[in-house]
């Protein structure tokens, strides 16, 4: 029997919240793939304001559980990933890092780099669609 690729509607309607996890270790290569794929999430100017923290030790999971309504799955999962928004995303250092990555991947022209250097600071000064950097990051 041929397997059918799941369509977008199938994926959305079959999604469920995981309330329990196996404690089996997750291969480092798998974790790296998950984090690499997360970088494909769109963000304005491709600034990628998300930072990830991997929680692996029982002690750290216990501290996190205290902050997360004592959810048992945090304690049971072999790794918990915390996604954080970096409110320093508009800093020139971050913009330059995005440009460097674009250059390394041969995916950014000098014209695009110059546009980012000019447009990003103005975007965050005028804040036409948000009230603060934190609001933008959380979106």
C-alpha cells in the first residue's frame, strides 16, 4: 500500500497536545535538525529573534516545572526546548550577523545588506505596527 503525504489540513486537524513523553534519549543529530528547521520560521527582515534553550538535567527540569504550572511532561521529556524572544534583535550586531549569514550562504547581495542596515533601525524607531521591540519579538 502506498503511503500518502499529509496535506496541510490533515496536519492541522490531526495535531494533538502531547501530555506524556517517553524518557528515551534523543539523538544529538535529531535535536540539531529540530533547531535547524526552527530557523525557517519567518520573521521580519529575517532577523530571527528566537533563541533556544535546551533543558536536559533533572534539576533544571524541576526548576522549569515550578515555573510551568508543574506540568509532568516537562519532567518526563528527555529534553525540553524553551523558545525565547531576543529583544536586542534591532541591535546592529544582530543585523550584521544576519548579513554575515546571508553572505556565507551566498544568499544576500551588497544592495540587500545595505538596505537592511538602513531599514531595520528605522523600522524599530517608527514602530508602525507595534508598541515595543518586545511586542514585535513576541509576535
